[in-house]
C-alpha cells in the first residue's frame, strides 16, 4: 500500500485544472495581486453632494495648484495601500513558511531545498483545514523562497509530480464545496459488514478482519462518531485517547480548523449498542492488534499508513487518504464511491444525530463548529423530511 505516501483523490479530470487560479505561465502559483485602490483617477474629484458642491469641486480641479495637490495626495494613498498590501503579503508568506518549516521538522524532511514529494505530503496534510486560496499562497511562498535562495522551485503544479496531486485536491475541495453527501448509519453498517477478512489461504486467522481492515474499521467509526474532520482524525495519537471503564473513550482533539488558538476539545465516544459497530471496541481492537505487530510498544500516531502489505509504518496516513479508504470500502459494499469523501463521515453523524432528536446545542459542541451559521446548514438539510408539509395531504 505504498500509494498512501502521496495519494491524490482518485478520478481526477483535466477540467479541474481550469479551477486553479493565480497560476502564471511557468506553472508557478503567482503572488497575490496588490490592491489597485484609486486606479480610476477620473472619479477622484467627484462628490455625491448637490450641484453647488459639484461646481465648487470643478472649479477646484481647474486650479493647477489644487489639481497637483489632489494628484499628489492620491499618489500617496496609492503608495500607502500598495505598501500595506505588500507588508501583509510578506507577513502571510512568513507565516506560511514557518508552518511549512515546522511541519518538515516534525516529519524529518528537508525544507530548503525541498523535494516535490515533500510538498505533496505537506499539501495532503493541510488540504483539509485550509482553503484552496491559502494552499495556493503557501505554494507561492515556498516557490518564492526557493527562487530567492537560488534553488529550482519544487512547487510547480503545471507539470511534474505535483500536477496530479494538486488536481486531486482541487477536485475534492470543489466537491466539498458542492456538499459531499452524509454517510448515514445504514450505509456505514453496510461498509463495515463488507470489510476484508482473512481467507484460509492467508497467513492471518481465517474469517477474522485483516490488520488493514481493523485499522480502517476504527478509522471510520471514530471519525463518524466523533464528527471529526479528516485532519483531526489522522492527527490523533495514543496520548490523545483515554478509555473510561463503563463509559467509552475520551478523544482529545488538540487543534482544529475552528480552534486556531489550540485550546483543544475533548469528545466523549460512548460504547455502541452492538459490538460490530462500537467505536470504542473497534479502536481498542486496532490498538491491541497494532501493538502485537510492531517492535516495542505502539505509541504515537494511531492511524498509520502501511508498507509492503500489512507492515505498519511509523507515521500517520495523510488526511486525503481518509477519503480513499472510505471510497474503497464503499465500493466493496456496493455503494457509489465517487460521491463520498472524508467529510461524509462528519456530515453523516451530524445529520443522523439531528434526525434522532438530539439537542442541537450538544451536537454543535460535539462537532466543534465555531459558528451557528455553518452548523445550521446541517440542521436545515437534516430536517427536509421532518414535519414535511407535503406529506399526508392526499397525494
């Protein structure tokens, strides 16, 4: 399963390349354009007042000295606006590069000069929490730094190894904006029932879930029950979970898209009514199986990639690969894989909880939404067939 290293969304198409903005002729993502405040100077002397003010202003513009003063003032305003925009761009680039440097340090990768593979892994790790515009700016910052230091830019998305990855991110981001459908509990159960098991010819115990399936089962159930974003899901470590006897498991989300201050959020995942669909049991089984299949103790990243069949790697899978896992198992269960994404797990839980009559305030707290505006979109979609006025009126 080496394709987990840099795994773009499957099924990308050429048309998605048209959605990438701010790309110059060389294929590099260009710097954000500076403000053009005051571009139309013909309007500089107009006033929305009455006719007497217009006449007075017109006379002022006929005065060469006054006209020169106005032009000089406008020029200074343009300079100030341009400088402010440039300063903001520099600050944004600095923050982007600092994040990239810290990420590279954490995963022991060279950041200057960086390899395209490193950029691809970084994009996969940040794709869930950042907008396309922000990802573009980060690529632009990385490209600018390399050019300034005399290195060839590793951040081209027009060709080379990043092209397919970037198109996959654009495609998935666009599908998320269009609204990936929620994965409802009936379909989740079906997916879990069709997870791969060892056969009599395999090395593992016949009839039991494969090691990869144990990981994926825990991934899907924890992600769904915790209403977790994919970036939050793959960031979980063994230090972030605490099993509570008779209750379930507490999952500590250290930082998320809605928690930029990093204060963290604890989510309680209770035992399920059935062992086959219990997130607590699935997580415990995966951790125990992983412990038996690694040298030493299993600590650190929980949802890791696999190498050479069922050899557990040392680092977490990418957030983008969560979608790949869901799509693959959805297809095995006879569901339409193309319509689902990792966001379907989170959307599925929220929708299911709302339809079950759970208090909206508690569901919002559990999902970690920062605003009611965004959360209410789920509420509206979940309630389209509840108390529907078109039902029971004679049709």
